[in-house]
C-alpha cells in the first residue's frame, strides 16, 4: 500500500512538471543578442533585440544586409510572412546580403 502511494506521488510530480513545461511562454525560445537589418537602398538600420518569430522586411526593390549577432540561426525566405521557401540560412555571428522578403528565428 505504501508503495502505491509512493508511485502515485511520483506520477503526480511528473504530471505537474509537464504542465509547467507547457506553460512556459514562447518568448523563452527567443534568440539572445541583436539581429540588425540594413536596407542597402536607404542605409536605414533596424535592430531586433532578442528576436523571435517571423519578420517581413517590407522592401521589394532593395537588398538587405542582415547581421546576425545572436546565438541562433536566421532563416531568410523568398516571400513575405516567411513563405515561398527558405532562400538562405545565416548562422550565429554571420552576416549576408539578401533579396529575401522576410526572415525568421524559430
């Protein structure tokens, strides 16, 4: 009988740990660092501190330079809203010039 209580208590603890793991906000998966996007037509630089999710570059006529000073890879896409296929992957500490229209950090 005491062994059953011990097993039940252990299962209860594991179930609670699972619930807490699911309750962690998605921002916990953000990259740490700064990702800077420079519009090479205008020279405007836009920093993204601890970025996460998908960002649309919003410039169809210009190339962008992306400097990835974060701890995660950045995925550049052909279309807006991170659609139309992965064009390029920029690793942590790398930079690249791209004609992509959006980028994401998972």
